[in-house]
C-alpha cells in the first residue's frame, strides 16, 4: 500500500485560504453599502400642563406629623 504524500498540503491549504480571502475582498469592495443614516431633527410638540407651571410638594404619609 503506497504512502500518502502530504508534503504539498500546507502550501495548498495556505494558497486556498489566501485566494478565498482575495475573492471575498473583491466581492465586498464591489458591493454598494448604504450611507450612514442621518438623524432628522423632528420638533416634538410642547404641551404645557397646569402642573408644570407651578411647584407642588408631594407629602409622604410617613413624613406627616403624628396625630
């Protein structure tokens, strides 16, 4: 039974990986990616509520004086 010659496997595998890398780089470089999305400034409607105009204090039941 003859022995399998594996002396050329390393260069074959390395050249295959390099070739695949180059092919994928070329494919990716030809692809047109969309530009970065720019945020559109949208003015949110300002609705004034009565409680925004005056300062109110909220009393916690535990902070009230004992009766």
